C-alpha cells in the first residue's frame, strides 16, 4: 500500500525538492500540492491524503493554523510540520495543533526519506538535532520523580524515544524485539493518558523526566 502525500509550501522550488526526495521511494505517491494553509485545507478535503508535509509559515494561511483545522475535520491524516527554525515553542505549538512530526528543512536530504518513513510508520517524531535543542532548553529544569506507574524498562524506552530514536534503534540498544518496544510504548502512552509519541516527548520534557 502506498502513502498518498500532499505537499504544502509557498515556494515552488521547495515543493519540487520535497517531491523529488519522496519520489525516490515507491512507498509514496504525490497526489497534490498547495501553496498556503487555506488551500491545504481545501485540497485535504478534496484529495484525502494519508500524509501532509506542511510548511510552518506561509502567506495566506500558516501551517500551524491549517494543521489544527485539518486535524479537527480529518483526524486520521498525519501531518509533518516543515520548518527552518529549531525554536522549541514552534515544536510545542505543532504538538498542540495535532501534528505527528516536526522536520527541520536544513537536515541533509538523505535523512529526509528515512525520517518521513519513520513518521508515516508512527516512529521518531523529531530529529536528534531538535531533541538535543529541546534538552538544552530544559536543562536547568528541576528533575521530577518519574511516574511510579512506569517500570524501569518503560523509563529506558521513554528516554530513548525522547532522544529521537525509532523503534528499531531502541530495540538494538536495549536488546529487545521491535514488537516488545512497541508494546512498551503502548503501555507508556496508556499509563500517562497520551495519544502519540509527539505528546509523549512534550510531556517528558515539560515534566523534567528526561535525564541529560
């Protein structure tokens, strides 16, 4: 099954560059493009993509506002925010609007494809560069005691998720199967009453659960 993608960016060269990266993998099918948030909402309703790559700031309707409207109307659509900024507040605002991923445009092109695939599969919602930036932002925050509902193994998984690692990398580091890692993640989300990895990372950083 291919993943239907809508690309939203006000710059033509950016849209074509993104399309070129995704075209290198048969997993993706580009079904449309939009130049602003307002057009993105209309195209999403018309084309029903599986995944939207959404530029964060565009004239005529920004990506964050559009993300909120699209997720309200069509919550099943996955949205990755694209940004040149590693501003932590932009990241948390993207989470608030319902995005599943946050991708820095200045990442090397060879990393884009792996990153987008990982998000499409429900993994690694942030890059390690951004994870490091967020950790630095919260470095002076007082550590709280980890929720007693989490087991020691679940705490280890939480730490690695918050560093931007995917399930396969976590399984290799902890010598577990990928299915076991997924089970741990599901249990963590259930115990903390969260919906996805993006929310989990935000919760972990804001509550001082990440050990630097």
